[in-house]
């Protein structure tokens, strides 16, 4: 029951066209509806800065195309974890497409607000970093990438210092021992999201070693997302950065 | 905004005492309030069969007494995991008290509907079984207990067959290897809640062995609660039994 | 040794046709036999409400057809986790077939008693929810499904409130963080079985995260089954619901 | 080697007072020193918004007092996980003291910039929430607390909606099944840090259940810190909020 | 219903004193009773070689004394995991007492049949080895102990070779890396029970490391019991040894 | 240096043909050699009852044939975990072949001594049970199999009672919740080896649930081998049984 | 800014060609550059004994060839975990190639300094041992291999005693129960690196059992690397051995 | 049977005083004895560089004093994990005592050969670092300590560079996320032993996080010991360093 329908009802009551008892019955069922509406509106409201997202894993190319096609949006739709065939099909069908590995933005990207720096410890961490970076970009932030800055080669990390200083939020991606966030956290006080990856073998247990390391980071102010969850880190970082 | 206030408002609109625009404003803020009320009512509604509960763990005797005293109820209030001192204080202060280990019902127990049978595999599982039994009773079910029916002594279990047949819901409590639910599940088709206990040592890992065993029970139709969670099992079983 | 054979033996003793010593020997071997019979009878008895079940996983189409064909039943036989080929073969061979994903009911479904509501948090949880729903139906309960009611979109859940209120038992299916049962458990006091699914990645550890969350649900009266065990939840829920 | 000393050296070279070879030797050892200086400066720089912190766990009252006394600061020093005796001693010795459980701020708190909302699911989560809240305050943010908003009582959560909308960053604290962040994440798009607590028993495994649930939250944009790490969450949230 | 009562009943039928219908009714209820009797008899039968056992852990001295006093046995009663006070009380009250740490045999030990050799890797494993040894002795086997034969000192192990050759069954007790069973298993083909102990720290995880090592022993024919379960190993070994 | 060579050397010394100094040198190098010989002899000695074994997993058919062909034995060679092609090739090449799944005995089986009973809980546990059974047979014991005696159908187990009573050692194979050993252990006092299998899904964690359950069995005298390790259980059981 | 450029600058200052203010500006930006250079130099310096390494896992043959071709080195380049095709391509393209399984050294191996002995417990551990051995060789040490010296056949191990005595560092490779390092550690006092392998099944949990065993080895002075990490062990052992 | 006794025996044979058959019998029992002797000698031999060690944990002061007193050594005896009372008693009784926390060296320390550098990440890691340092010293190496060089403060680590360059072997001690070894491993090529500590809380799981991180370190040539095992690291490092 929206405002207009409620007003009409009340006017009808005032005009004596509808008895107040009937109006009461009509309003009695409203709360449930209102509740749902409220929450939906809320939902929509919160999305003002967020694009529509299609999770591509496990979807056929046809399903991905249908999902993207079904979204009428003035801004880029984000597709994550798309198979190569789906990526190719999106490239073919749409004019304005940005691709980073299996992450695809279809449509015009929003004006960037603030800056997210995405650091990756090793080349194998690149796919997760790319997912984080394009996600942050599609969610409205500017993005800068710094690759291959593992802790066993500190000079590359220290050379990247200016980029760290420019950022409003850092996304730090690392597998194996997951030490990079601790080191970066000792250099800057910028909000940082650490992303453990499943890169490694043996006692890395699919990324568990990196995850635990990041949760125990001695530098304060580091938060962590799920293993390989570049998407979640990108969403979070964009929300922080675009507040600037 | 409850029904009476809404009716009065509508009558005032119909009588021309309140402009419909003002009424609209009054109703516009209602949804939030309604939502909270709805949920609270819901909550209250669902409690028609459930008593008030005070979780005694970590509370001082004074806190337990205050919590019980603060609840004005016509039916028994349930106190779980109370320390011996708190139990003694409740016994002293209240006339109508039922005690099973650290579980206490203060006040008149409701008329029992349906029947819950609580089985315990070993004597060490008794405290958890007692919590389940008195909880089920306070939540409105009749309760029958069958103790010391471990799988290594099947004859005691088979002798308890009639009690199993009488029950509307079974609560089966076992530590160590947690095998009792599987065996009972092969004998009867009654809904059964399995409760793993932390009884054991070494590779029982604080009840993990029993928990995993129960989750993997080969007999169908067995559900499981947290380790040592007699309370949760009792609540569930009472809700099933009292539907009869 | 059934009742008729025992009566005949006793009559023969009474008639002096069989010496009591011989009768004693005949009865002496009976207990073992009786024991087995008792247990078998018991078993059969408990199945009055339960259909025959064929577990399809790892079986060839021929094996599934043979297993179903070997069961002479007046009511629907349930086949779970059947491969697509086996499903197709069953459809072709039998006239009265109900299919939900890999779950198949072959033959006339029983008159529904009571109502089970099956909720699924996400679309990926659909297969497990379908297994639970058709299982509950084949085990004699009426079933209502509510899909896609994840906790991150509360309005859909609250809109489903009437269905929750109608049910005698809830089956709540969720992967990832497994939070849905906690939220639903705060809304209604209906007996609830929570089913964790293996939907997720990284630190979901194949459904372990959802399983642990459900075991630790703060709302009382929630029980849990094994990861992806829609069948077990359906059996349990039907047994509860059809008691109404 | 700072700028002034380098300038003097170069002037001496230009004046012929120092041979260029000697100057070269002096500069040759500089990089190491520079590196250390650079990093120290960096470090100091990043601390402009952060107070000094004394980790109280495992320290005697004397050690805590000595540590606090040794820090000459114009703004509040933060003490975390202090024992009750240490808290009492700090209260006695200093005039301007704010205490939240075992967390203490000694000295004038900074002007608040931005707003952090700290939500706690249950009363047992209060100590961790208090640590997060006072930490965020001492790190320069304004703080608002919302207690006892567990997922099994949604109405309290929804009533707290305005506070959620006001915040620049949320800290959501929950033990047991750790479901609260998922639900809140469906309501608002504010950056959120989830803090699992060790509240629970049995299969909560010391907070592991809540930790895994939060890492697998289906709502995007949620990040997680270590179990019971209210301090880390507070630091992070303040850094986000005070950027406004 | 035992043989004598059944015979009397049949004689009465043959004599026409009891109608066969009444006899049938009497026999109809027999199977349940028979089942219980059968299992009890069975149980008793299997105990011909096994003593009564009182599990002392968690029992007060009074409870232990009462439990032992309540068992009227011509052979030694075994008490395991008794507290020092209980041990002292047993020593005082009974004349014929054998004590090994917290394991006590009260009464005359049986004639030894066969030989169990109990090996312990380190001195810290001694308590578990003692429990195994006295248990095996009380369960009817002869016992020989070989202490301090860790794998890092092979010469002591090889010097013990004759004892290994004499044994009918070996019990091999080890904590830390649990390597001793593998080494012994390469020397002899005697049936061997390996007992992991909780001796160790850090990544021993309470005996898990030793347990896993023993389960993965490359020498064939090694079986394993629970961590610190000297009692179970002693029971098993005695049953094997006394078959000689 | 074997006994004959040593005697010849000593005779030569006695005859004055070899100076005692030279003899000393010859003997001085002996210990190392002796040690190796001793251990080898030992090894060989212990194998008097044990056949040669070829572990087929990961071997090509050619490698399996070569391994079997290279062993010159008067008694059956055992091949475990052979691929179907290797089994077929062995059948073709050798006249006297016994096959149980992937386990093959090539050559004349020894005279059986004693009796091993191999019980399997479910049909899916059959492959592991077969490996245990043929292994025990090839290692010199008689073997009796009892299949499909899961704890959810006790009557089948109790009907198998006579087989249990006949056995010198039991091998009890079960997956899922692994409860069968506990139940059997309550019926008989025969030495028992429990074999957990990887049959199950979800929270069975590849057999971990069954393994833990068996290690925690409440019936005393049960020992356990690695998950799916039918071979190890068969070796152990044969060594016990053939001692009769 | 290297030494030569700095000297030229200072000379220019001394000659009055460059004002000291300009020189200061030039030097002011140097520290960052210097820092990077320092670290790079350091890096290069430490590599005087270490070859270039190409990690072959997940790389195509073309990528491996390109990576090797891009390294201009006077000494052997090491390629690890190369696929068979890549190995074949390297063999074809280069004249001086040493291959051990998937590990390849391309180019002239350095003069060996010191001696590393690589022991492997079983034939299945051979691949990891080969990786360790060729790595140690390429990193500058001499290498001796001792295969198939499992703890269940001590005589082979003791026969290898001389090789152990010759070594400057041991690499001990074992899967399953991982007991070999403990036994070897009791024989010699040489520095030892233990390498757990993923050889095993069931409760080996992908090498976890061996890893834990080695970490808990009772013989002092044993260190451990990641599961299957022959490369890391080889690097470490070479660095120890070549110090002789 | 040592060389002299063997020579006498052979002389007696040569002299005809002992028949060669009797000599053969005497020699026949020798190998066992020889084996033990060989291994003991071996053992003794390897200890030339290693001191006697008394493990103090769980020992009373009297036991520690007795153990130390029973060792007649010309060089320092090492006592680890001694309680404060035992440390005080040792200080009182002996003149030449070096104490580092609970680690004590009693008697003259050996001439240092080579250099071990012990780094600790945080002050809480100091006790483990001290154990490693004094152990390495007592085992014959020179030792240099570098404290408080956590990865979140790189400048302190880089300032310690010269100490790293001087060392023959590094011991790097860290708890929480255990990142320090990775960073140090990128700076120098010295053999390094990483020691995880149990410092941390929550998801550090008693040092598991640090242990896993170190096993997965991306810098090659790092080996790891058990959690808190400073002793093992010290033994290993001394054995490496004193080879110089």
C-alpha cells in the first residue's frame, strides 16, 4: 500500500464514500505488505552505488547472456567467474565490455570516486586480484594495481610506496603464507582488506594457511575475506573509497 | 499503531475532525512501528506453548534469582545450567521447584501433552539427558526416561522397547562413539533427536566423534543438535510431542 | 516360529501326539528365530508410513530399474540421487512418475497428512531442497516449497510468513554461512530441521561452515542433519507432520 | 643523514674543505641509515590519526602503569585487555579515564570524526563490542552502540535501522552461529567489519563456527577479523569513518 | 522363560491341566524376555575370561570403594584411573592389592595364560603402559614390560628382541611422533596393538600426531586404540594371548 | 658371515692355517654384516606364516605381472588393489587364481589354521571386506564372511551370532557412523579389528567420522586400522587366528 | 644512483660546475632508489651460490622454454615440476641437461662443495627425493642418494650408515607415518631436513600424518619443510653443505 | 664382545685350548651384543659436540637436581623448561650457571664455533628465543640475539642486517601470523630455522597459524620445527654453525 493509494483511501473515508471499518480492514493487511516494501526499498536504496551482479560460476553461456540481457541498467553490469566461452560471447554481443580474466563489466563504468589500490603478492594471485580490481571499479571506485610485490622481495614493495599512499583503501591479495598484509600494514595506516588465495600446496590446505595468517596479522586494522573472494574485497573497498 | 488507534484515527477522518493529509502522515510512520510490533507479536504468539527460560551459566546466584523473580508467569520458569548454589537458593525461595542436576523448573508445570522418551547411553550422559527431560517437560510434553542403554548392552535397549513405542518423539543422548541413535533408528520410526555429549577422551575431541557419528547415522530420519545441548533437544522434542 | 505353528505344536502336546520333551526341544531353538522375527516384524511395522527407497547413487540404470521392479508396492517407491539416464528410463517405463531433480517417486503417492514447508536460501540449494520435498511427500506428508529466501533479503522471507505458519514441520536448506535457520527460528516455534549444503567455496570447507553455524544456532529448537542430506530431513519432517 | 647534514657536506665539498672521495664514503653508508629513517618517518606519519596503545594482557598492574606513564601524549592512550586491578589503578592515578570493561582510554579523547556503529548480537558479546567501541573512539571516530540485536529477534534489529543508516562503518559482533553480519549486510550497504566471538560451546569450537560463517556470508562487502578481536575491528572502522 | 519353566508348562498342557490357548499366551510374551535373557547369558558367557572393571575417573573414594565392594568375585576386580586417595583407601581396605599408577587389581589375579609384552617409548608413556600391563594381567594373560625403547635409541629396542619373540601379543605405547610401532613391526610378525599417548606439545595436538602416525604405519598388521587407552589395549592383548 | 663360514675360519685357526690376528680382522668387519643379516634373517623368519605381497595400486599391468613373476614361492602370492586389467591378465596367465574385487591370490593357498570372521555393515563396504577376507586367507587363516549386517537392522546381526562365536578373530568393516564394532563388541569377547571405510558423504569427511567412532567405541577390546585398510586388518587377524 | 654517478656529481660540485643546492636535490631522491638498489644488490649477493629457478607447475612447454631461454647464466638453470612434454623439449633444445623426474638442470652444474645425503623411505617417495637431490646439486652441493630405507626394514638403513656419516646435511623423505627422520636422528648428529610426502591414503590426510610426526620427532635437531617440498629441502641442505 | 676378548678367544683356539665348536658358540651370541654396542658407540660418537640435556618440564626441583648431579661432565649440562624453584636451586648449588628464562646451563660452556643469530618477532616470543639461544650456545655455537623485529616494523629488521650477514645459521622465532621468516628469507641466503610460537589467540589455534605460514613460506630454504620448540631449533642451528 503506497502513499497514493493510502491517501485515496483516506480521502474516500473523509468523503464518506468508504466506511472507516472497511478502511481499517484494508489497512490491517497493509503492514505485511509495507514491511516487504520497506525492506525492498531499503534494498534498492542501498544499491544506489552498487551495480547489478551476475555470478557466472556454474552457468552456461546462454544463462549468462540471458541474465545480463534481463538487467536494464544505465551503468555497467558486473559478471564474475565467467567461463571463457561466456566471456567471448559477451565481447561479441556488447560494444562496451571490460574484461579481467573471468570478470567482465558490460556497459558504461561509473565515474570513479576515491582510489582503491590492489596489491598481489605473486603472479599466481593475479586472477583474484583482477576480480577485486574490476569489481571495485564497477562499484564506483578508481583502481590502481600493484603486482608481484611478495614479501621475499621487499624492494618492489617499497618502490610501490607512493601508490599505497595515494589509496583510500587497500586490497592485498596473497596465497601461500599470506604474509604480505602484515608487512604492508606496518608501512601505512590506510584501511586494508586482505584476501587469502588458494595458491600453494601441501600444508597450505587450499588457502587455510594464508587465511589464518591474515586473521592473526600483528599489524592492527587489517580485515579479511573468504579464500579467493576477490569480489567481496572489491565491493568492500569500493564502498570505503567512494565515501571520500 | 494498533487497531484501536487506527480505527479512532479513521473515525476522526470520517468525522472531518482530522484532515486526511494529517492522517496520512500519522500512518506513514506506522510501518516501521508496525514491523517491530508484528515481529514482537509473532514472537509472543509462538511462545504460547513455551515457557520463559533463564540461562544460568556464568550468572551469579543473585543474578539468577533476580532474573527468575523478574518474570511474572503463571507457569513454570525454566533455569538451565545453574550452579549448585543457585539451585539451593531457588529451592529455598520458591515452594514449587523441580530440579534435575543443574536444570530447575520454578512454578507449576503445564499439563503434559504427548510423550517424549529420553534415552541415555551411559551414566556419564545423565546430566545432559536430565536437561533434555526437564526442558521437554517445562515446554509442555510428558517425559519418560530410559537410562544406561548403551549399544554394548543391547538387551537393556530391547527391554526398553515399549517405552520407545509409546513416545511421540525420542531424544537419544550418547557420548564416545555416539552409536545409540543408529541402533534405535533401526528399531522404531518415531521422530528422533540425537544429542552428542562431550563424554570421552583422546580422539573423542570434546564430543566431535559422537557428533560426526550421529550426522552420518545410516538409519534415516535422525536429526542432531550441538554437543551437550540437552536444552535444544528438549525444546524441539516438546514441540513435536505436544502437537499430538 | 509363528503363533499358528506354536498353537499347533501345543495342541499336539495336549493331544498327546508330541511328547513335551520334543516340544521343548522345538521351542528351545525358537528364541533365536523369534528374536530375528520380532525384529523383522518390528521393522516392517515401523514402515507402515514409510515407502520403499532405492538409493540411486553409484547404480547403473539397469540396477535402478531392477531395484524398483523388484519392489512390489501399492504405493510410490522413492528413488534418490538417480543419474539423468536412470530418471529418463524410469519416466519411460512407468506411467505414474514424479521427478524432482535426481529424486523420483514411482507409483501412486499416498494421501498427504499434515504439512511440511521446505525453505531454500539460494537457488544453488534447490537440488537438496527438492530431494527433501519429494522425500517428505513420498513419506506421506503434504509439502509446500519456499525458494530463494536468503537472509540477505529478509523481505522475501517475511512475505513467506503465512506458509511458515501453516506448516507442521519446517525443513530449512542453506549453504555458505547457513544463517537462515537462526532467522526463521526467531519467527516461528514450529519444529525445524536445518540442512546444510555444500554450496560455497574456500572457507566453506564443503559445507562445514554451514553445518557448524546450524549446530550453534541461537534460536532454540533447531535440529540438523548431514551436509546435503535432503533425504534424511524429508523423512524426519514427514514423520513429524503426518502425526497431526 | 638528513637534508641539513647533506647540504653542509656538499657545501664543504664545493668549498674544497672536504675531498669528494671522503664525501662519497660518507654518503655510501647513508642509504642504510636513510632506509631506517624513511621507514621510521613513515611509521610516525601514519600514526597521526592513531593513539599509542598498551596491550594489557599478561602485564602486571605495575607494568601497565609504567607503560602508560612512559608515553607522553597529548591525546588519550589506549589500554586493552587490562585486568580489573590495573583498571582500578589507572582510575586512581589519572583524572581523565574512560573505561569499557577491560579497555581503558587515559587522557583527552580526540574530536570525533565520522561515525562507527557497533552492533552486538547477544549480551555475552558485550565485552568484545565494548573493546571495539572504545578503540574506535580513541582512534578518532564517533561511536554509537546497538546491543542485543540477535538474528532470532529481528524486530530489535529493524528498530535499530536509523543507527545503521547514520554510520560510516559498522562493526558487527556475534558468537555462536555468527549470522548477524549476513542479515545486516542485506539491510544496508555501509562498509562492515564482522567480529566473531568465542561465545558458545560444543561445536562452536572456540569461535570457529562464527568465524567460518562470517567468512562465508552471502551478503557482499563484509570483512572479518580474528575471533574476539574487538581492538582490530575498532582500529579499522575508525580509519574508515574518520575519512569522511 | 527358562527351560524348566517351559518344560513344566508343556507338561501341564500334556496333562490337560493348562489349555493350549493359555500356554500359547504365556509363550507369546516369552520372546522379548527370551531375547533379553539370551543377550544377558551371552554377555555373561563372554565374561568367563574377563574380570569386573570399575572405571575410577570422576568417582569419589567412597564411590570407588562402594563399587568394588559391591562386586562379589572370586577373582581380581580391576579399577582404572583411580585418584591417589582412592588407591590408598583400596590398599588399606583390601589385603590382596596390586597397584600400577592409577590402575589397581583387588583380589587374586588369575592364572596367567600366554604372554603380552608391553613396550613404552619414553618414560612419560609409563602411566599408559602400566594401565595396559595390569589390565592385561587382570584379564588373564602373563605380562612382560620393556620400558624406554624409543626409536631414537635403537640399541635398547634391539636388545629387547628376545622379549618380543616370546610374546603372543605386543602392546606398543608411544607419544610424540608415534614411530615405535612401525619399527617394531619391521622386526617381528607378532600381533601388535599400538597405543598413542598425549605426551608431547604444540603440533602433537594432544596425541593426534601419534595417532595418525600409527594408523599410517607402513609395517602391516598393526592395529590402534584411542589416545591414552591403555585399558583397551590391555583387554585386547589379553584376549589374543590367552587363546594360546 | 654365517655359521658355516665362521666354523671354517675357526677350524683354520685351530689348524694353524690362519693366524688368529687375521681371523680377528675378518671377524671385526662382521658385526655390521651380521647386523644386517640378523635383521634380514629375522625378517625372513617372521615371514614363515606370511606370503609375499604385491601392492597393485599405481602399477601398470606389466609391472604387476613382472612383480608376481619375479617371486618364486611355493604358496600363493597376494596382489592388492589391482586394476581390472591386471586382474584379467593374472587370471589369464595363471591357473590357480582367487579373485575378490581388486585383491588376487596367485598360487596354492595355505592350509587354513583358525578362523577369521569378516563382517561388513553395508554393501558399499564390500570391497574393503573382500580385501580383508582374501588377505587373511592368504596369510594362513580360514575365513567366514557375514555381509550387510548394519546396526539399523539388528536381526541380521543377531542371526549371524553363530559365526561370531566360531571365530578366533573378527574383522568388522563399516563406513558412515561406524557403529557396528561397538554393537558386536557388546555381543562377544573375541578379539576384534575394526576397519573404517570412506563410504559416506558430507560430514563423513572421507571416513573420518567412522574412524573416530571406532576409536571411541565403548565396548572394550576393539582395535582400529586406517580408513579402507582391509589389507592391514586381514594380516593382523590372520596372525591372531592361526595361533590357535 | 650508483657509486660512479655519485662520485661524478661530487667532483662536479668540487669543481664548481654544479651548485651544491642542485646536487642536494639530485641526492634527495636517491634514498628511495638506493633502498631498492640495496635490496636488489643484497638479493643478487645472496644468490652467488644459488642458481636461477623456473617453477614449471602450471606452465606450458612454451612458457617453460621462454623462461629458461630468458635467463643468461653461466651455470645451470633449475626447472622444477616440469610436465613430461616440457622435459622432452628441454632435452631436445639444450645439450647439457640433467633430468630427475620432473626436475631438470639446464647448463653446466657447479663444482660440488660438501655433501648432501638424500634418503627416501619408500619407492613412492622417489619423486620428491629426486627433486631434493637435483636441487641440492644445482645449488652447489655434492649429493648421494639412499633409496628404500623404510623403518620397517632397519637393516637397509643400518647398511647405509657410512653414507650418513659422510654427509654434511641429510634430507630424509618419507610419507605415511613419517617415522624415518626419528630413527635416523637417533643414529647420527648431522643436521637433518625432513620432508613429509603425500604418499598414503585415508588418515594420512594428504601428508598431514607424516608432517605432524616429523614436527614431533623425539630426536632433537630435526627440521621440517612443507609436504612434498623437495625443492625447499634441497635449497636448505645445499646452503648448509657448501659452507664446509 | 670387544676386540680384546675376541683376540683372546681366537688365540685360545689357535693354542688348542678351546675347541673351535665352543668358540663358535661364544661368537654366535656376539652379534646381538655387538649390535647394541655398535649403536651405543655410534650414539656416543655423535655426541662429541652435544652436551647432556635434562628436560625439566614436569620434574620436581629434587628430580632436576638429582638428574643434573648424576651427570659427570666436563662441559655444561643443559636444563630446559625448568620451574622457577628449580632454577633458583640450581643457581644456589652450582657456581657456574647461565640462566635464560627456564633454560639453564650448568658448568663451563664450550668454546664457541661459528655463529647463530636468533631473531624474535615480538616480546612475547622472547622465552622461546631464549631457549633457542642458550641451547645453541650449550651445543657449541656462538650466539647473537636480535629482538623485537616484527614484520610490521621493517626498519628494525633492516637495521639488524649486519647481524644477519654475520651468522652461519639463523633461528627466526615468531607467533601470530608467523611472517618474519618469509621476510628474512628474502633478505639473506643463510640457512634458516623457523620456530612458530603459541603466542596469539582465537584463530591462531595455539600456534597452528604460525606453523602453517612458515611451512608455506615463499622464500626458499626455510625449515621449521614444532611450535615453541626453541630447544630443537637451537640444537639444529648449533650443528650447522659449528661446522664452519
